[in-house]
C-alpha cells in the first residue's frame, strides 16, 4: 500500500508547492512511491483520507487554526513545507506591530473607523508557524524549498530514516562550491548563522543570504551581529536582516522574557 | 634547470589540453579571485595568482565523493565509477605542495587509503613560484616558500620565458611529450592548424630541442623571485613553527582562546579552506527508485557543532572555545605528535576568509606568545618533516577505498535484551573468525542506512561474534528490524582492546555502568573461560533502573559461580518492580567487596559521570593510577583514524582506544568531559 499524501496551503504564495509540481522527471518517480490524494495546485480530486499531510503557509486566522488542527488529527505524519509553515514566513514581520498599526501601515488612515471594524480577515492577525499550534513531525525549510530536498525527505520517510535536514551554516556548502565570499566583495550575508541545505544557491549567484531556512541550532548570533556592525551596517539594517525570515527567534526571546 | 620560451610553454599546455588523454587542471580566475579548475586553453592559466579560494586537496579528497554505489537487493556487489584519466595540475605553489605531502602522510603512512593513493599516483604536479603574495600569507616564515621535491615539474614564470625544473622521470616524460598526441597527428591530423593552432607538428617534434639549459643569470633570476615571495610572506610571526608545539602545550588554558572564540561564528570556513584539514563525514543516500543508493563522503570540520555529536545527540565539544582551540592544537601539537610535522603551511586562506578575522594563525600565535609567561622551547618538528615516499608505494586494484569496504556477514541469532537493546550474533560470510581481542569494535553497515562503530561483546573464540545494540539512530533502528539470516556489512575489528596478557595472573575488579557492560563482557567471558589464569575476580554492575539491566540470564549464572564476587545495583527501583539486588549508585558497591587496591586491576566502563566518581573512589582507596583501565567506547567513528571525529585532544579513540590506561588519559582535558 502506497502512503496517501495530501497537500494543504495557508497564508503563503504557494511557491513551495509549485516547486514540487516542477519536479519534472522526478515527479514520475514520486508518484510511483506515494498516492497523492489532494493537491489543489495540480489536481481537481480531493480526499480527506491521507497518511502524510504536507502543509504550506503560516497560520493567521482562527478558522485557519481550526483547519490545521483537523488536518493534524487526520494525518499520521505532518510536514511543514517552506519558510511560512516553518518560521511564519516574511509575514511574521507583521507581529512586531499591533493589528491596528499594521492596518494603518498597509491601508493608511483615510477611513479611521475602518481600523476598528470587525472584518474576520483582520481578526487576531498574528502570524504563526505550524508548530506554534500543532505538533510538526518534519520540516522542509526554505523560501522556496529545495525540490531535491523534498525528494530526499520523502525517500527518508519511506525507508525509515530521519529526514536529512542539515544543521550546519550556509557557509559550508558555499565554501565547498568555492564561491567568492560575499563579505570580501562589499556585501553582507546571513550565511554564517543560516541553516544550510540550499546548496548556497543565493550566494552562488551573488545574492546575499537572508536565512530563509532559519538559523542553525545554537547560532552564534552575537558574533554575527558584531560582524554585520564591523561591515558597516547600522543597528536598523542589522535588525532588518534579522527579521526578514527569522523574526520568529526574536519573538520567542521576547515571549521568554515576558514569561520570566 | 631548463628554459623554454613562454610561447612554447603555453603551446605545450595547449597540446596537453587538446590531447584529451589527461585532465589538465590549472589555476584560473573566478569573480576576481582564483580557483583550480579544468583548463580549456592555456590562456586561462594564471601563473600570477596569489592564492586560490580552495587548496588543491579537492582533487584528492573531493568536497563530495561517491565512495560506492549499491543495489539494495544485492548490497555487497558495490561499485564505484571512477574517472581513470590521468590528471595534470598546473600551478601549485610550494606551500600547497608541502600541504599535499602532509596529506600523503595522513592518508598513506598508516592504514593506507587506496583511493587516495590511486588518485595521487594518477596525478602529475606542476609547481610554480608565487609571483604575487596574498596579504595574509606567511609561508616565508613557515619555511614553505620553497620545495625541492613533491612535484613532477616546477616552473618559474620569467616573463617572456619559463624556467623549468624536472622533479621526476614522469615529469620529464611529460615535457618530452611522448604521448598519444604525436600518434594521433601522425595518423590524421598532421599539420592541421585548426585542431592545434598553437602547436604545429614541426614544433611538437622539435619540442625537446627547444628546452635549453638555464644560464647563470636566469638561475639567479629564479632565485630572486623565490626569495622575494618568501620575504613578502613573513607577517611578523613571533614564534616559528618549531616552537608551536611547546607554546601550545603551555598555554592550553590561556585567555586568548576565550577572547578569540567569543567572536567565532562557528561557520567552519577556516577548516574547509585549509589545505591540511582532512576530516570527513560519511553518509548513505537511497535513490528515488528506493532500490539503489550511494555511500557518500563529504568534507567536515571540527569548528562545526555537529562534528562531535554522538548518535545520542550529545555534543562533545559543545563550547565554541573548545572547537576553536582544537583546530590550532591539531595543527601545532596533535598532528606533529602523530606524524612529525607542523600542519600549517602559511597559505593564509583561513585568515583571509574568516569574516570576524580570528582564524589567522599569526595573530593567534602572537597573542599567545605575548600573553605567555613561558620561554618557548624549540622542537625538531617543522612544516616539511615528512617521511612518506610516494614513489615506493604501489597503487592497488579496486576503486572502492579498501579502508571503507564492508564485508558481508549474516545474522545468526537475534535476542531482545531490553526495550532498547538487542543482541545480534553474527557470522562473517568469509567463514573466518572475526579475530578480535576483548574490547575491540567493529563497523556494522546496512547499505542505505549507514554505518556505526559497535563494541564486540563476546569473547574472542568461535566463528561468530556478538554485538549488543541500543536503538538510537537510523542504522541501529533498522538493525532492530532484522531477523536471523539477514545480511549486514562489517569492517574490523578495530582499535586497541584490553591487553589480556598483561592482566594474566592479576586480581581483577570489573566496574560497569549501563551499556558499558557490553564491551566489558567480552573480557569477562574471556576471563571466566580461562578462570585459572587470573587471580580474584569481582564484577560490579550498575544501571539506572531494573528494566535496563542487560544479560539477565548470564548475571544470574555469575551469581552461582563460587570463584567470583558479583554485585548489582540500580540507581532507583520504581514501585511494583521486583529487584533483589542493591539500590544506589555504582560507587556504593565498591566498599562492599574486599580487594587489595595495590594488587588489583580495575576495568571501568560506563558513562562519563561514572568514570569521575568511580575512579576518584578507587584512587582514594590507594589504587595506583596505572591499575585503572577504561574504555571510551562511545567516541569511535570511522575505525581507521581518518575521518577525525574520534579525537579527544590529540588521541584517536578509534586507533589508540577505545581501551586506555587511565594514567594515559588523565591529563587529556577532553577525555572525561
């Protein structure tokens, strides 16, 4: 019996699912291994009978929370797909402000009374990663995900191995590819603290790493801040780097402080 | 020394490239820096480079390497497709040649890596003098600015001419170019300028004649270029390599380590770009067909947190200070002690690529020197004291590294001992006994799942052997699903076991904690089988809870033996569980037996915390340190002393251990951490 797999999406661009749809020749092999029973982006059929739920997107509204819990109840294995599901995505940045402030920033204050309305889409718009609500068994990180890594995780699950998500910095793969370090050409990069596994794709093409796969366990954050400072970034610019995909860690620290 | 015109030299390189019989690699530019890579034309060659991003080690220990491919249905018919083409590497600076010679020593002096040897034998090295020196280089003061061996050809770019020194016969032959190209041209391409635009047939035939002896002025010029490079690469290092060993020995606890490592990102760059860092990690991948797979090797580095992570999740060098310091000690003390040379060649790659700028050996050594109260004593160990003679070594057949080939074996018996631990009796398919001594270990593989070092638990006799395995990672979990008749791969036995002969006639006290009883049992059973050969024997065994107790039937049998004393304890016993022995930590058993500490040997195996307290109590009773024998059996990795993970300070647990005499370990700060 092939395991039944269903894909779900919440607040996201659905680009990670698109990566899977784009697996090209490998997709045939994937279909041989699993039964895809639900995948809104590529098929009409849908079934609520599945073993593995692969969930993209962050959780925003109470109705999303309910839906996610239902998915969790039905699935034997739940996988968070991509940065939104893993870290809350770039939208997690919004948690720095109150919903009122967010509405003002986004829509302006032409109609001040609108800010206080009860539109359900603005209800408690706090962005959360999946594991802030339900148990997540495995994570496929990245914005977007690395499609080869998706295949590797699937293979691992089907062969009884722990999915091989690396826990070393992006620098490791970047060095192995013999890239010119961006720090040496006047750019700055989150590579030294960001979780690798992406094959350093951004630095390879000259783009600064923004830690879309989150940090490694135990990142040397202070050393990284010192380095960014040394390379001329202002405190505000440093904070921008640290909040792009990784506001989650700052938020967790703030929550921790509150609880102490 | 010979001289050839620059034009002819480049024509020679182009001829090599066009020939196609060999891979011609050389230094070229990449995004404003330099790298080694395949040359498509001699015009790409940059003999004026200062330093490359990665050292040429990548040709001999690639960043990623398929060690073997396998079919899960027939796992022991492993294959490895290896490119058999000869390689020529053009443009190695002297420091990189010396680093490569150090690499030779590492992979060839003991436990020969056959793939390394093959690649090395299959590669011609063309060295060159640095015309430009990187800002961070200090090879001048490291004594690595000049080499007199280790290359096949050595060239110096004199502008319109190139000076060539022939290092080996093969290098000389390359220059004479007695290769396929001439035959090819003879047959069909004679005179074709489109195929060989830079080298006419005529030129080719006369090539040898175009080499002339260097004039005294030209020899002088080469010397001047060489000296200029070295004098530019001094960087004010205050302690020469011969003093590093002593300086490091006396400053292990220096404040410098803390100060520097506070700034460390732990990104691993310094080890990855280092020409004398050789540590690697091995992993199995299964392909998407779920039928085939690969065992792969990739670079690892001691600055990375995961480097010292055990299957249990425990990280041995968790503190960045320990990891930062380890790298310097490996260069300046551990490898020198092991192989006789200082493992830093002054290329400056680590310093120029370290973002917080703390990896620089010049800075670290100078800071250490400035803060040290000690006078530095010089040793005989320098950067180029290398014994390995490659020319005397024969490359062997087979593409899979002999160090890493698992041999098939069959599970004969599988017996679940506790919730997590299972005993496996294994028969090597070769029909020969494993041939281990008590305390040694084997590498057990399941293709696609990986490999793990596991202590042999049975006494050394018979055609089978036993291991007892705790379910923790991918491999051990899979192993627990296997049944008698299933196949596993084995390598070994490895390591240093118990010195049985030195124990003969002695009184013995065994103190085992938790799964520490597993390797200890191989010696206990040996002793019980040869009971008359030993004095008094006592066995103390402690576990956390009754459900964790291993070998219950055997323990009960030991209880009945008249000539041994045997006590068991558990730290705690939950309500409702029956337990008829002692309750309390293992140390509480020691006062319960009578033994003369002076004439008794204690064999202690257990978790780190146990060593601390048990050894303390034994020494307090007056037992001499050399009477305590321990096994650090959790720390092994590749088994052959190459991958680097098993190091505690300078000791390789896979080679010198896992069994040690306590007095040899007590001064190693990392031993019982």
